[in-house]
């Protein structure tokens, strides 16, 4: 047996099922979704909008309970939020009345713990926010706020970092910069990362593996290995292999939903508005 198959996954998702109770009835968001995240790897989760990605990530963080199934951290089931698991959301969620330093200290205050100042200084330097500790969120660009949110999460030295479309609201140039930053941080810390994105390019740039979910209810449709060496230079990202893999994953997601637009006859509405 190979070593890989005997290693306990850092994070195990076992037949995760989540039903939301809504005003219009039960909504099945995840249906027996299973996957393993190995120690020190970066796994991206992609899938159509509304397929259950955020639901899956929240479950992995222990922020909400599954209806059935289990989440295992280092082989042990989790039933609530854990200090070993950091999370970064699409919005930076910085407290507007606190400056950057005070925002980064906030989780430590809640936990009644002393922050590791040297580590935080290192992180701030790593993400290019040296000297910005006294600034308030409104004084920072979206990209800088998101970098601060990453520092806030990493300040607690999590062994797993969960990221839910963290750069979805940023312009594409800043987004590429942020992707390089995550790669650098990972090369530095080897933190296990689960990264949700709707950008296949971003997923391939960052990940060791890309997990494709089905349309809702979310289940694992496919898992792709991303075998390209790191750091992933522009040259690597421009190769035919990357292009082919990108298209393959795109076809998985879009292909099954795209139907030929060839209605046999115009709908009643179109007929009515015709002159
Ligand atoms: P994704 O992140 O892939 O876009 P989500 O996990 O946010 O998908 O949502 C999956 C499905 O569950 C969607 O149909 C969404 O409307 C529904 N949903 C998400 N959160 C809730 C909630 N708190 N209550 C009810 N329905 C929800
Ligand atoms: Mg989402």
C-alpha cells in the first residue's frame, strides 16, 4: 500500500448532507458529499452557482451542523468551530471602527489569548501591509482589506485555511496578485487550504487538486489532479496542458447545463410582443 493511502486526511468529509428548512419547504443543499483533503495540500472546490459550495465550506469549518454525515479533522469528528480551522470569506468583514491592528487582534481578545506579535508582523510584511496597522478599513482598498482578512485568519496559526471565493469581488489584476500571494504564503507555511472559487483558472493556478461539484444538491462529480510544478509561472499557466485542463473542467460545469438554443416555436410571450 502506498504511503498516501495510509495518511489520515487533514480534513475528511463523509457523506455530508445538509437540508435547509425554508418557508417553502425543505431544501436539499448537499447530498452525501464525500471528499478528503490531505495534509498540506491545496484543494479547490468549483461548481455551478447555488450547488452548495458555501454550505460545504461552512460545514467543514464547524460553523453549522450537517443534517447527516460527518466532518473529520485529523481523523476526529468535529461538532463546532475549531481553533485549528481558519476561514476567509468573500467579504473581508473587518470591523469598520477598528484599525487594522485592532481587527487582527480581535479574535485573540475574544479568546482571551495573547497575539504572537512577531508572527503577525511577519504576516503583515508577507502580504505587503507593513506600516498599515493604524489604518481603518475605509482607508484601504478592497485588495488590502482582503489581505488583512488573510492575516487575521493566519495570525491564529490554523492548520487548515478555508477560503470562500475570497477574491471574487476584486478586479482581475488584483485577483491575480492575490493568487500569487496565497501561493507564496502556502510555500512558506504549507497550511492545508480549501479554496472555493468560480474561476477555473484560479483553481488550477492554486491547487493540487480540483473538486468539481454537481448542480444542487452538491455531490462530488469529479476530482482532477493538477500536476504542474510550483511556483506556477506565467509560462506554465500559458501551456497547452493548462489550457486543456481548464476547458475540461469548464465543460464539466457548463457542458451539462448548456442546451442548444433552438426553440421549436416562439413562446407565447414572444408572439404577443411581436408587432
Ligand atoms: P454556492 O455557494 O455553491 O453558490 P450555497 O451553499 O450558498 O451555494 O447554497 C446552496 C443552496 O442552498 C442554494 O439553493 C441556496 O439558496 C440554499 N441556501 C444556502 N444557505 C441557506 C440558508 N441559510 N437557508 C436556506 N437555504 C439556503
Ligand atoms: Mg457560495
